[in-house]
């Protein structure tokens, strides 16, 4: 299919990857094996789909654009590619087989909420390889006390090991985005590596802290003076100074006190 046949739609945040060298490096990073269960999010014109299907017998794809979904369905037999014409933000990834590998060039306009959505299904996933805005990837892998560190860093780092694999220039896409991009790998932490914490309380604590990131912790966290002493946390620090493990401990203490 010639890329010129489809006009990118702004409402879907479409930027089609066409650089053969970048595509080859992504496939190399994924290293698909014949029996892998792969689901591609936002296949678009199929630039990544094709080389993946050269390595695996069958895969699935989630495409919100009806025209692109129909073209992919016309190109590939259903025993090779199942296309779900659906919104990736609303898709139930719980229907995917355990050990699924998620890949894709994610729409930049919904990347943050999509990552939070996917984090709920970490126990079903073997790994994820995504193209994202470079700024988002930098936030994902950021360390405490850096400008990029925030809610996304804490939330994802308590669920995944993450690594930025390569940077991608705007010219690798059609049309070129106004920002640089990057490919990131996310590998879910094993159950033994994940702290036991009430997910709802944890999410509320992290979101609340970083909505007040310029405040001291004593004004950003629902803790009393005795809690800071028990947790050995300096209440004059700011939300960006705490590690993901610190936030887990905070949530655990609040959960325990609520019982």
C-alpha cells in the first residue's frame, strides 16, 4: 500500500512511521519469535505490521480509523491478522492471552492516559515496545529529584522495568511531528518484585502529591507529624524528592491507619 493513499487525520493524531532503518531497529528490539502473541496498537498503514508478520504466524491489531482497519483487513487473511476496529483507550486487554506482547506507534495525543490504562493489565503482559513522544519517554524513566520526574514516573516504575531504546527524528514520519520521538521497552515486574499496596489509595496519593508538586510534603501528603517520623521522611522535602518505593510506603501506612 502506498502511504500517499491515506491522508493523516489530526483527530487521531496520525503520524505514520516510514523510515525503513528505524522500523528494522524496532523489529530487532522486539525480536519476535514464531509463537509469540503480539497485539499492535495503532498499526496505521501497516509499516510495522508487515515485518512483524514475517516473523510470527498470527497477530492482532487495534485500529480506531475505520478506513485503515478496512485496508488492513483487505490486505491480510484473518488467520494472519485480526483487526479490531476500536479505541485503544477503551479496549479490554484482559481478553488478550497471558504473555501477550504489546507493540505500537502510540498516538501522542492520548499516550499518557493510554499508558495508565495499560498498566492495569501488567500481569497479563510479557513486554511492551512503544514509540512515544521523547518527552513522555523521558518522564517514564526519570529519576527522583529531576525535572522530568512525576506521577507517570512513579506509577509506571512500580509496575515495570523500563528502558529508552532509541531516539527517532521527526523526518522518520509522515507527516513529521513537531517533536522528537523515542522507542521504549516496558517489562512488567514479577509478582515477587511488586510491593503489596492498595492500588486505589496509591493512585490517589501519587496524583494528589504531584498536583501540589511545588509544596512541601507536609502540605502535599495526608500525613501527620508522627507519620513522617515513622516513615523516616523529611516533611520539608517536595513530592519530586520521594522515590516510587517511598510512595508505596506512604500508601501502605495510610491503608494500615484506615483499617
